[in-house]
């Protein structure tokens, strides 16, 4: 396999690229590619053409749905970032997740003429991106005595002005042994935070362990979590709850080395169904 060339919007991890391309068929299987996207203000085409479209509009032109379908892949999550609560620059604009039937199918798509033709628009529009290959994790059980609450019964139900939001956490832990292993301090935080979040209607769409970052900025990540709330107001009520804040200080901040936390308004959200196969 020839060494992949890094695009302008990030650096290719050649070791992970090799893993994607060479995993034995008997060991291969689905992979969920999580994409964090930051756009240029104005699209910058490498051929020097004049451009008046925004980076986001160029990415909309990119939209490689035909190429994805050709390799059996499908978008299972897509949405715009409403607010980024945690994490240094960049401030991300969109989050997307594509489920590929195999790791190799992700690599195969890169060589397709239709994909290469459309990729010029992504290259023009994208300022930076992180693309992580992930696998579904087992979801935690609710603490004893606590259970999910119907959204009609929560203090901040969905409304026309404030509908459901997905809170996306991208996490790198201190001294983690493996991506699918959650440190003890983080588990203690989860237990305390869940008692608050369940009362406000939280639903777990999917938690994913990161097996590699195919394009990024050199940082490694361990997990990506997608938690849905009935409204932004419901999530903010959890964020400001005193008991959760105490647990965050005592446990979450101790466990985490790096993170992004974003409130996303999802346009496509089939994460839960995509992991049920």
C-alpha cells in the first residue's frame, strides 16, 4: 500500500491507515467514522479558481452519498454545532458519523473516481477536521432506583423553539489502559451525573471507543459519547445542578486529560439503530 498523502485540513495517521487497509477479512467488520468539521469562511480551491461560496457550502457540494452507497456505507448521524462548551480551538461547526461495512471499504472509497472528483469541494471548504474510527461500547446501566423519564414529564420538554439536542463528548483520559476502559473516577462521575440527567430525560444514543484517528492534529482520543436531551434547557439544568458540579470537580476533572463537549442540533440521528444490528 502506498503511503497516503495528508490533505490540507489534517494529518493522516499512516499506521491506522495501514490497519484499515490490511485488516484480514475474517477479522474485519463495521467501523463508525466520527467526523468533527471546521469550515473556512470562504472556500479555497487548490486550482486557484475564484470562489464566493462559504466553506460550509463547498462541503455541501462535496456530500459523497453516491460513493458511500457504492461501498455499502451510510450516514447515521449529522448535525450542526449549536454551542461548544469545552475544548480549545478549533470551535467545530458540524459533527457527522458514517457507518462503513468494513474498515477496508473506507479505504476503497478513497480510490473511487466519483469520490476523488467530489473531494475537491471538501478540500476547498474544510479548514480542519478530526476523523476517528470507532466501535460501539456497552452502555452503562442506570443507578439503582433511577430510571428513564418520559419527555412529556420532564421540567424542560421539547418545544418548537427548543427541540431535542445531542450532547457530544470527545474524551481523552489520563493514563487510560484502553479506549473501551473507562477510568474509575469517570465511572464515579457517571453514576452521580446519571442520577441528575435521568430526571431531565437523558437518552444515550451511543458511546463509542476510538480505535484510531485517521485524520487529525496528532492528538489521540479514547471515547466519543452521544447523549440526547429533550431540549437545550434540560441539558443546561443538568449542567448547573450542584450535585453534578461537585461530582465533576471530584471525579470528571481528575479523569480527563483532554475533551470537547458540544451541543448539536441533529438533522440525522440513527446511531442507536446502527449499533443494534
